[in-house]
């Protein structure tokens, strides 16, 4: 059976590139920098802002870990890290209850969507561990896209500074 990671590598690299571009502070600006950043400003106390930015860096590092495990065909390992650091089980780890009251309701909803999508990704990864087929890889790519789409939506709509 051909390695599934060879088939999926361009898709996974595209996901990583898209997420990194969405994190850039001047995303959506004109080349000359004249257009303002129209994302909604979310004001947090300085210590909470630092915590939030740390959470976002951990989310990106987690996605990188997941992609590395998928490339190595370690689907169970990817599932474990996805649930522990991105899924619904990760909310207390990230101090979500302390941060969420500062977020506008639509931003809260996007965050919830991302955490639910990550927990659904876990199921897809566990299924792939049992039956690693091309169809399983397509499902993984789709589930990853749901996670990163929520990330991109939040970063496109909101800013901390």
C-alpha cells in the first residue's frame, strides 16, 4: 500500500501555510500598508493578553505536532495530543473560563467551534489508526480543515493589539 502521507503532503503543507498567513498582523492590508486593520479589538488586561497569546502559540505548536504525527503515520499519538491540547478536554489547561468573559459572543462561538472540531478530529484520527486508507486520509484532511478554518475565522475577525 502506498504511503498515505505522500498523497496528503501538499494538503497538509497548504494548511500550515494558510494558518501561518492568518496569524500575520497585517493580513488583509494593502501592499503599501494604507488600509487600516478592521478586525475587532478585544481588550484584555496585560497578564491575560500574554496568557491568550501563549495559548495561540501553543495551538499552533499543537497543530504542528499533530501534522508531524500524521506524517509519521502515528494516528493514535496525533489523536492524544489533539484532544489534550486542542479538544474539549483542553479548556481547563488553557484557562478558558477566565478568558472567555472578555470575548465578544461571536468570538466565543468560534473558539467553541474550534475545540469541538479538534475533538471530532480525534475520532477521525483514531479511526485512521485502525484502518489507514486513502479515504481515512481524506477524512483527516477534512477534519484538520475544520479546525484551521475556525482558527482563521477568529484571527481574521479579532485582534488583541
